C-alpha cells in the first residue's frame, strides 16, 4: 500500500477513559433515530468484507460467526459487508440478487438479533460493480486479449498482414515501442488488467446502466426487508459503479454525467426505486465519499451538494468515507486484479500508522463536518455517520459534542476489539484493545484471504473450539471478553 513520503509514525492512544456514569451520560451512548429505526446508541460498525461467503455468494457458518462476534459488542448499528445485487458469479462475496439467498440472510439477521439481545440494528450494504480482469501475462495479452485495430496496422505499416503476424510482432516489441502503438486504455489493460468504466457508453450494458440499476437495487432492498434487516445502505462510495456516476470524472453525455446535477441523477433514481419498493417503514441511506482524493475527482463541495440532495430526497442516513479509487491504484502482480486501496486515495480510505503530519486518526472528520453543515443549513436533520481512524472515547465524544457528525463509525478498531464500545459504556475502557492501524487486516482483504486481526488471531488457537481459517493457522473471531 502507498504511504505518505513523510513516514511519521503515529500511535493510537486510549485518551480519557470515562467511568460508567460519565459514559452513560455521554452523547456517544444516547439514542438516535435513523428514519423509522431507533439506534440505542450512536455507535456504528461500518461494512467490512471478511471473505467468508461461499464461492457462490451464500451466507456460511463463518459469516454468521463474524457478525455474531460484532453483535456481542452491542453497537447501535452493524452494517453487513458490501453485498452484490446482481445474480452473477462474483467469487466469495455475499450476494442478494435472487430469492435463493434469503434463507441464509434470514439466519444472519437472527444471529445478530440473538448475539446482541436485540440491541443492535442491522443494515446491509448493497453494491454494484463493473467488470475488472486480472493483469494478464503480456504474451497472453498480445495473443488473445488485444483487439487488433486499424491504428495498430497503420503505425506498424502492416495494412495487409494477417492478424497473427501483427500479434507476434507486437509481442516482440520493447516497452517504449509498445507505448507508441497502444492507446492509453490498451496500455492500461496490459499493465493493470482490463477495467470497465461507467463512461464506456459504446458498450451496450454500460450505456443501459441507468435503465437497469434502479430495478436491481430495488429488488435487492426488498429482499433485505423480507430477510428482516432494519435497513439498507446503498454503496455510493469508493471505486464502484454508483460512486463512479457521482465522480467528477464521469463525463457521460446522456444526462447522467457532466455537471453535478446530472451526476447525482442516477443515485437519486436508484434511491427513489428502492424507497418505492420498501416503503417508509424501512431505513434507506447511503455511503458516499466526502472526497474522491484523486486528480480531477470530487471535492468536499461536490459531496456537500450530493448530501443535500440525498437528504432532500428523504434518505434516512448519510455515511461518509473517502478515497478508495482505481484511478491511482498501484500496479497489481501478474494474475491479480487492481485493488482500489493501494494508491494515495486508498491511503485516505484506510490510512495506516505510518503517515504525514496529519496522521491517520480522523482524516475524514473535517470534510464530514462540512458536508453535515451543508445538509443542516439547507434545513435537513438527516443523521450523518463519520468513519476513519476513530478509536477512543474522547475523540468520538468530541466529534459528537462539536456537531461534526451524529454517529461514530469504527471499522478496524471494532475488528481489533469487537467489545470496545461495550467496554466504554460499562466504564471498563482500560480493557479496550487498541487497533494499531498496521493494516494487516487490509492486506488479507487485498489477497482475498479470510480477514482477521493480528492482535488476536493467534490467541488460544486450541481453546474453546475456536473456529480457524482454512489453513488452520488463525482463529476467525476475537476471543470472548471475560467481563470483570
Ligand atoms: C477488511 C476491510 C474490509 C472493508 N470492506 C468494506 C466494504 O465492504 N464496504 C465499505 O464501504 N467499506 C469497507 N471497508 C472500509 C471501512 O468500512 C472503513 O471505511 C475504513 O476501514 C476506514 O475506517 P476505520 O479507520 O474505522 O477502519 C473495509 C475495510 C476493511 C479494513
Ligand atoms: S489487523 Fe487489527 S490492529 Fe491491525 S489494522 Fe487491522 S484491526 Fe487494526
């Protein structure tokens, strides 16, 4: 993963730890309404893909174990990982694109209900993503994948050559020569793997996305309601389809790209279709970026505009993230696909402890505060969830007291210690295991390995029938907290 050149090391601290009475009176532990749903407290576990679904996208016992463990820490809300809305093979990513996924999802809802004694509200993140291929071996790329065009023939002076001869010629050229012959997109496919964009409107399935996506999201949301979830989070963040429609890089000319008003059109149409399908007694919100953190991408002013429009449309919550884009991702190894968290924008999304002077803790707080301020100044009270490097009570409570956000999200800190919110609430904050922000978990995610935390995954491997990873080397969930 890319790291800021300053390479300053920052260490998480417990800060001021509240006693039980102080915690109970803290804003962090006061209820908040998410549209029709009431959270018991303002603590939120954002979506995290643990790579534990079955190869065909079903809920597995390992998925149930992962969410049960978070539920035991009784956060106000828990968001289930990015879940695919289409009925297409997507590897071991959870799916909700067909009714056959319903029984497993119902089990998941029941598991969280039991694990938290009904205290934790459960949302599921709905995602659409475009095709991306692995970085090919150059010989394969030239032999099979590259489409030979008139441009190649012209530059090579090979108008009448048979295609095979052109492929062989190209495969034998140096890097410098190839750069002069291939287009920018062809070079990208060679060096990073082929990747579709929402702006590839010459492809019929990309051109028709605005006609297709509202129905797919609505169908998925209705299934989530039938499975018993309390709400859905529309994934409008990071490197995926909906965030790409919002992005300033989207220059589609069909009314769904270009100016902000047109870039937000599809996300609003998706929301309208979802709301129509699920009614008003089910929470619908979205996760989106305060900043794309790439050249030419969205800035806070864009996010403030989008957030206001989402609130105006009646979304029940707004959850922010930042960065996580393909545009500046590092080059993957041959045989691997590009991963959107490997460049500077990826760093902004999941900053680790080696950082710049700003540090990894709370890089998204100020931008989120600006977005929230825009929503409030337009007269909307929609609750805003902030996430990014938040790991102690003082930091969380300050954010809420200052009105920078309404709900505190913590992903890695909750992976490091699923009971941390509960420990704070009970006045036992000294027992919190702090995340070290080394991104070991994110490295596992990148390799599509079952995600665990390095602070507990080798602990008591043979005790209490701990469920282990496929290779038997790591435990899959944090050991149970022995309460005082
Ligand atoms: C292993 C892992 C998987 C993640 N999966 C998702 C995901 O499915 N959807 C999403 O919106 N964010 C995902 N994220 C990003 C987190 O939700 C969060 O925004 C990010 O880790 C920064 O917050 P933190 O500093 O509290 O960890 C993931 C993060 C990690 C570490
Ligand atoms: S592995 Fe654990 S300690 Fe390291 S960043 Fe992930 S959650 Fe934090």
